[in-house]
C-alpha cells in the first residue's frame, strides 16, 4: 500500500503533528491495521479507501482504534487532494468515518475540516485530577476527554504530568487549557492509555475546546496553539452543532508498505 507521513497543523518540517496515511484499495484486516500502526509508531496512522464519490477513513494509535482524529484527517485530505486522481479537479474531499461524514476543504494553503461539536459539561474537580497533571486546576469539564482549565498559558506550558496517574483517572484523554497571551487559547493533550503520552497537536480535542472557549471569550472565530515540544497552530470557528478546524500541512515522506494479511497467518 502507498504510505505517506505528513506533518499537520504546520508548514514547517519537524513541527506540528506527524500522521501516517496508508492508501489501500480495500480495508485490510483490523488486526493488520493495528499492527501497521504499532510498527509506524506515530500518534496516529490513518487508513484511506476509495468508496465511490467519497473515501472511507479509519484512525489507529499504536494501541487502539479511535473514533475521531483531527491531525490524521487533515493529513489524509492533504494526501488525497495532492497525490490522487482527484487532486487536479477538486478542492474538497469527504470521508466516511466512525464520527459520520467529515468534509475537508482546501482554502488557500489551509485545510479546513468540518467536525462535530463536542461541548463539555462541567463536573466536580477532584484532587486526583490535579495530582495527575501536577498543578491546581480551576475547573473540570467532560466530553469524550477530561478538560482541565488552568490559570495561565505559562502554567500550561510548564506542566510535568504524571502519566501513570492520568491513566488511573480512566478517561480517554486529559486536556489542559488556558487563555492565551497573544493567541485566543492554548492547550496540551495527554492520552497515555492509548499509547500516546502527549500528542503534539490534537484536532479532535478542539471539537470540545472550540465551543468551550467560544462561550468564555464571546467570539466564534479563534486561533489556538498547542504547546507541545513540536507545537502547532489551529484556526477555529464555532458553528453551533459543528466546528471548523483549519491548519496547514507539509509532506515528510512518501513510500510503500510491503505487507499482506496472509503474512500474519
């Protein structure tokens, strides 16, 4: 199968978030897709299959399949719109996924993703939550992920979380966030239970962060930054039941994977 590595949410190599993109003619066995993702050892590997007028898309961490992934969707769209038979004639692509139909549109040098909104509900803040991230949070909110609001951008930047304690909390992921200094809001994303202690840039988390911050800031268009070591910038819009998340992408690698289902028999 054809294989690409794309740095998403950046236009500079070695920044943003790496995603592997596998282009296949039909779905490989689930076990094989998981083994490929483990072998690739990236935070996400996307598998893309042409299905009539749209594409099927699935995402795997090194350990599990996930129901939504932003940076690997952006990377998959980048590959389809630049390295497939539709690239010359189209500026958008539709993916059928576990989270429904996701549309990505190329607008200039940005890839704009139309995602479901996952507005969180406030829950009780516990001492275990604060101990896990190594800081005192102001509030706790929950959607798919646990969102912990911190006092400042610097506090988010300086965190040294305890990944064992984060796993013990029992949530898919823990997101820490705060109002930005020269940007609308910042975040970091930890999901050690899925084999990714800290994800460099996380589009799916912004399905929750966009409605969260839209209410607090009183604005629907925002710019966000994820403060991982690689870092990345996301251009965000709140549209009620949907959100739009845009970013840039750059190609790192193009090649082929040589493996067959029966090789694992």
